[in-house]
């Protein structure tokens, strides 16, 4: 509670300093946000209702869709509300909650992408043992461990960042409580403690990245040995979307975390932040719906069932 005697709220920057561009930006971000919510909710519903999709790959995809709805909702609604109401404030505890859930869902995104790469590795490189290795019980265990570990991980980081009062300023030069910008406001002791924790966490992130790249190296090596062109195309179509999301998420996130913190808000800073907060949840349903024949077929079956029920 001592923190409240120093800072009771933070001030966030908008998408733009020009009102016309601000409204345009809000409209575009709102459209992307609603599309991401509807698309991910649709994928989760279709996978839940269609028995043909009750497989490990789609089980993890459903978790990823539910995660993306939460991930994008941590930052976007508050920023849109602030922009439309000409407000820039977020409460101290609101900022703390935003940091906590952003940590949790961002780390869960990385964890599930890692698990999904392992699932594709087993399916393509060891197809005969796939049913034995990726059982329903093991998939549920991996999902539970992922969710619990990521929320615990976020609690450690958030506790490190907010355990001592913030005394420098309360201006966060981003449209949400971005972690590097919040760290720039904390005391030297807190910054050092969190820097050590982040350094240790970077090893985990690097380990996940190496694991994913190794998995996809073996996957593509195995796919290139397949004689059937149709089978090769199907294998590539199930793996390439994940690789696109991984590349976008990690490159923009690492650039924001490791790059210099700007003293003023810029279009580049906002664009990079949007790239790792908004684009992955937005692109996931588009990529998987447009490129995945099984999900499209399941959607048509669900539509036919709804039409029959209405009759």
C-alpha cells in the first residue's frame, strides 16, 4: 500500500497525437480486435463441437485460440476506451494487473507454440508411435502444466517490478503498460532484481526457440523425404502457419524487450507493440481457417446442423 502514496495512477500515450489519425487508428484496432475475438471463438467452438477434431493438434489449437482471446483483451479494450474518452490514465493496480496478465498470456503463447511444434514433430517423424506418445491424458497434463507455470512465472515478475514504490515518473510512453517502459520507471534496486529474473527467463525463451527450430528442422527434413507431392504439401500446410506466428511473435517481442526504450512515443514503437500484442491473435484464426481443410469442413458440418435444427 506504500506504493499508493507515491503513484496512484499512470499516464498512457495514445495511438497518435493527431486526433484524426487517433480515430482512424482506434477504428482499425477495434476492427482487428473484434475479428480476432470472433475468429478465435469460432475455432474453439468448432473444435469443441466436432468429434472429428478431437485430436492432440486441435486440442492445443483450441487452447491457443482461448489464450489469444485473453491475450489481446489485456491491452486493447483499455487503450480503445482511453482514446475515445480523451483519457490517458490507468490506475496503479490496473497497470499491475495488465503487466501480470500480459506476462502470463505472452509466456503461455510461447509455451503452447513450443508444445504444438513438438506435436507436429512426433506426428510427422514418428507417425506409428504418435497415438502412444500423444495420448489424451498426456495432452491434458501438458496443457495444465503450461497454464499453471505461466501464471506462476508472471507472478514472480510482477512481484519483482512492483515490490517497491515507483519514484521517477508516472508517464508510460506506450498505449499500454509495456514491461520495458514500466521497468524504466522503477528504482535501481527493483530494476536490477527484475533484470536478473529476466536474464534467467531469457534462457528459457532461448531454449524454447532452439527446441522449436530443431523440431521444425527435423520436420522439414522428414517432409522432403516423402515421395508423394500431395503428402508433402499437406505436411507443409500444417507446419508453416505455426512457423509464421512464431517468427512474428518472437522477433517483434524480442526487439521491443531488448531494444532501446524511446523517450517519446513514435509510430515505430506503437507499430512494433501492435505487432506482438494484436497481430498473433488476429492472424491465428485467419491462417488456420483459410489453410486448414479439416476446420473448414467442420465449419460446414456445423452450419448444416444449425440449419437442420432451425427447420
